[in-house]
C-alpha cells in the first residue's frame, strides 16, 4: 500500500485519549472492589473466630461463622467459569495452478481492456513493494480474461476453500459433524442467499438443531471477532463444540476501474481460509492445543474519518471497489491504541501498568508528548499481527516495541501467502507451530484489525507440547526456506 506506507510513523500509544484514562481507571476500581470484598470476608471471618474463642455463646457464633464460609464458597463456585479450548485448526493450502506470479498478473491485467497504462504501472509498484512473493494465489475465476465475477463462480470458490479445511479438521480432531453444536462463518465481501453457513450445513451431516451464525462486512478482524463470539456463546451453552470458518471470497471483490485507492485490493488480497474447533467440554482439556484466555473488542465507527478510511463504494463510472484512504494507518493506530490500553491494564505486570499510568497522567495534565510503551513481551511470548501489508506489520511492531523475531511470522505469512484477510492470523500461528517455537505455557496474542474500523484481540495459552507439525499444514513444503532474511 504505497499511499499508506509513506506516512510518518504513528505510535499506537500516542493515540491515547482521556477516554482511555477513564477505561484504565474503571478497570483499577473493579480490581480494587474485588479485593475489598475478599478483605471484608476475611476480616469478618477472623472477627467471628475471635468471638468464638472469647464468648460463651459458642453455638451462635459457630453457626454464623459457618454461614459466612458457606456464602464465600457459593460465590466462588458460582463465579467460576468453565474453560474454552482451541482444540485444533486447519488452514487451506491453495493448489499450485492458482499461483499468480507478478508478471502473469500484470500481463493478464493489461489484456482486460479496463485498466489504462497508469493503472498497470501503479499496480506493478504496489506488487513490488508489497512484501509478497511470486507464490501467492488467486482463485480460478480471476485467471480468466476477463475475470469471471458471477455469483456462480463465487459459490465455486466457497466450496473450494471451505470444504477441504472442514475435512482436514474433522480428520485431525477425530470428531464428527454430528457432534458440532454451533457453526460460525465469516466472509466480508460475499454474502450469498442461502447463507454461506447453509452451504456448509448442506454439505455435511450436522444435526438439525445446530446453531449457525454468518458474519459479513467485518473486514480483516472478522476471524478474531468470530472467536470472540464463540467464546461468549460457550459461556452460555455448556458442554458444546463450535466450529469457526474464516475466509474471504475474491471473485466478487475484483475492481475493474482506474481509481488508485481501489486498485490496492486487487494487488494485495489472496486466497486463504481457516477452520477452528473450540470446545468447553471437560475432555477437551486433554486433547486441545490452546486454552482461550481473553478476547477483547473495540471499534471507532462513531468517528466519521475512521469510518470512511476503508469503505466499499462505486467509482465515478459506477464500478464497485474498496477505497483505502491515505489516513488509514493513523486511524488504525487510534483503533489499536484503545484496545491495547484495556488489554494491557488487565494483563501487564504492576510495574508496567504504573509507568504507563504515570505517562498518561503526564500527557493529560502536564502536556507531555511521550507515552510510555509497555513491554508486552513480559507476558506474551508470540504475536500474530494483521497481515495488511509489510509497512503495517512494521508500524504495529514498532508501536508494541516488538523485534524482528516477534513480527517474523506475520512478514513470512505475507510473503508466502499474501494478505488473506481474516484467516491470515491462523497461517501465522501455523508458522510458529511448524517452526516448533510454541511451548507449553506460552501465551499467544492474535490481533485482528479490520474496516469499520474494528480491533479484536484474542489471547491463547498453549496447554500441551506441539511437536511434529512441520510436516503438516500449509507450511509443510516450504517452512525450511523461512525466514527469508532479505525481508528484514
């Protein structure tokens, strides 16, 4: 995204507002309230124990003491929630015949008779600076001259990218469709009728009472938002299994005009999909890879500038496309800033919270410009960042004080597979697994950012050793070639 990447560096913590200070204050107050309630119970219990030793009315105080302890135990067990697990996941490996080298892409584009020379030259510059390799793929419908963008082609693409990963997930987890209680599918640009979830249900022998949810228009944050939805559903529906499907259908998203802000989508988005199995069943703790620690959603759709920074609209000739504005990176920093402020307030160690809080107060009341950037590496071992582009990955990495190793999985995923929208996060996690870097007890932060704009964080904890995955998944035939040092 050349028009976006040439912006000056914008720290996500420079976007902190008084609202973030209020959110931090509310979080601290809730923690203090919880501490005071426990302290009160402890004092009351100790006081009754003292009276029990000094007073002759032993039975009365004994019963009161038992009542207090019973209240405490009931509160504890009622507030205790069952864990949500990521049992396993699968990522789509596009077939080799879908590969689109830059030269092929540009040659085909020049034959479409809809792009002028300036547009071809612009797309060539975007591809050269995108951070993608010559191995990225487009669906078969976009290999035709002119591209086939009919509804029937999009349905074929849906079947191509979703059915193989469903089959692989069922084989991996040894679970049958009959055991699935809920199905969540996210795809931003294509919304069919019947819905995409209905296409999947029609293919597999699910139960008739399966609950299905179809999310559209959520952008690159959609997969993380789907996990958040699954997390909330599993808080209510006990002893359940949920499958989340994340993809982006490119057949209907092709832009055939000459407005540069809309041509970026043609160059950057590539094929990809992921299937994730979540469960809150007790037996899932023995076979699952990860436990879901936290999900957090924030957005800035209330701000007009942010809302219009990435929007699907018609150009002057009536051709539909997605416009990416020049201030998108600044909007992303503001959106990410609010999310990180809340998440940091919950997860960071006390000394990191202290220095961040001090810097926020100084910025608000003493007009200091610098905001202390907390070290998230003190609580997070691995980071899966938005794959929107090489420049975006590096800017987010700078904002979070991450090194080259922490942003490696995002850069390599972009290089090998391109920007696969919401499903990119799972290709990054698959890369870490293939490199055998994820150890038992490690925390992984999946950060999804999309149009709207929206930001969603998903924090996982690895609960068992993950060994031998280098010969499985989308990286099986190429992980030995990475990392490519020339990208760093």
